[in-house]
C-alpha cells in the first residue's frame, strides 16, 4: 500500500519549530511520508505564528497558498488560538488547532488520511525528525509564560508556564547527543523562569537529585560535553548565577537577554519582569566574571508613550552597554494586546524613523565589537559550504539570528565538525577566518 503523504509548512520562532518537529516525528512514526511539494501531498499542515502583525500576515499568506495549491489544509500553532476568526476567513479548512497540540493535529490527519501501514519506530532517525542540521538542535524546556507584557499575546495563545520535568529534558538532551548533535539551543518563552510553576521541585535525574531550576538544568546539560546555548533569558536577578558556569566553560559564553528597553517608565508600561534592575551595572559585572561573554538582546522602539528624550536614553544605553548582537522592532499593535489601549501612541512614521536610528547606532557598536576579535584564535562549528567559503559559528554566534564565521580555506571541512581558526577580518555582521 502506498504510504500517505503529508505536506508541512513551519513558521515562527524556535519554540514553534520544536512543535513542528514533534508533529513530524509522530507522522513518521505512524507511517506517513513527508512531502516537499503541495501537489504531491494528500493534505498539508501549516504551523503558524501570531507574535506580531507581520508574522500574522505571513501565516495568513501561507494558509492561502496551501489552500490554493492543495485544498486540504490543517492549521495549527499560535494563530490557531483565533480559531473562529480563522474558520470564518477560511471555512474550507480541515481543522484548526492551537500551539503545542501535536495529538490534535494527528487526530485531524488520521481522520482525513488514515495511516497506510503499521508503524515501525525504527524507521525514525535517532532523536526524531529534526528541521535543523544534524549537528544542532533546539531543546524546549517549558511551554507558556506567566508574564503579562502589554505588547505580547503569547500567554493567551500558549497558556501559563508549564515546565517540563527536568529528567525528561536531560534524557532528551542525552538522546540528541547520542544522535550526533554537537550544540543544544535551549529555548522556551521565558527560559529563566524554568521550574517556577513547580516551585523548583527536586527530581531524581539519572540517579541524582536535581532542582527544576535553570541553574541546575544548565549545569546538567553542560556536563554532556557539547555546546549549550541559552536563549530568551529574562533578566531576573538569579540569572547572575549562570555567568560563572560560562566562565568555567561548562556552557558557551553567550546570553540572549531580551531587555526590550532601558527606561524604567517604559518598562513598567510594558509590564516587563525585572523592570527595576540596573542592567548596565549587571552587564559590567557579567563581563568582569566572563570577559569572553557575547550578549544578544532585542528591543522595541516607538512603544506608546515613548518620548524623544526616552528614545535618546535608549541610544545612550546601546553605546554604553556595547551589546554584541541586537534585534529591534518598531512597535506594532497586534490584536488582543493590552498596549493597544495605552495613551500617547507614537505615529508610525516616527516609529520607523526611530528604528532606523536605533539600528544605525547598534550597527556601529556591533561592527566595533567584531573588529576587536580580529587576530584571535577560537573554535568554530561548521554549518555548511557556500560560494563565499565555509560557513561556521563560534560560541558568539547562534544559528539563523546572528552572523557567521566565513572560512576561506576550509574546503576539506565537513558540516558538524569543530575546527580551530584565526579571525582575519570582519564587517558589520560577519567574521572572516583561516584554519589554524
């Protein structure tokens, strides 16, 4: 019997990508073949994003395209929480489910397209189906979020914080390492809050007691002997405990901290956690403890009520903080966000003008931070070959969101290998290197 074929479109952040991997793994386990074209698939699953308006529009376009090209479509993911609205717009959809709902997706697939044969789990690759290269993988440690940031609707889509048992996380990480993964990228909506919902309970994990706490989890993952990289770490006071682990070499010296702004009044309007922290002083302390630390962050400009003086304070913060990697959004109203009701909205043209000024300042900072690395020797993990050379990353670059290290004399290096290089040049985003 011919195996039924399912098309798949995965949009959104790494947390959504992990959801996609879980669905794809279950599809494969039940005998479905994943198709790479609409025309060859009997049904298509679209995993959507609903974080900002641009992501919503991208998801709606993907649904429209899948319906036009195939006709039988299941929608899942964050946008699926607006199921009545989605069904009114696309009444021909097979089903609509929310995020973190692999079993609901599978029920809809089975109802429309029964499995063609009894599954054999040994048909699955080690570690399950992954949408990343074999040598790195995202490791989601929790679902949902307990924060109520006024610009964000994710808690309404993904629910409150639900931390995974620490033994499950460590077991999955060990399986991935056994399957050849060299780098784990730890993600969740609020990584630093891991375990808060279970009061940081202690669990027996591989024969020893471990607290369900980000510090204990990070140390346990670091003991697996691979690169461990932390993302979406809100600036709670206790994340200071992570910096010595980076200084010790247990985890890579890289911290993704979404500050979003520096002005306490704006942070309070955003209802950001840890909004009273003196982050400039903490950044200096982190770098004293771990001089090689790379700090990545994200910001929002043009938030309702942001004055020109407050925006200029943010530019001053960038210059003083000397953050290595930064992303920025001009504030965008999104359906259901509390910030939509705040007074003193900033005009769109001003928001966009501030975004351009912000990125110009940060580009100079990032370029100077990269120039300081010229002449240094470091280990890099090779990702791929390209026309410009071998694309690799040091501990200072996370895949997809940061720049790369381009090795000009690395034709004999295979993806997934570690190699020592000397940095020979830089531009505003990338580094250039030669093998040592």
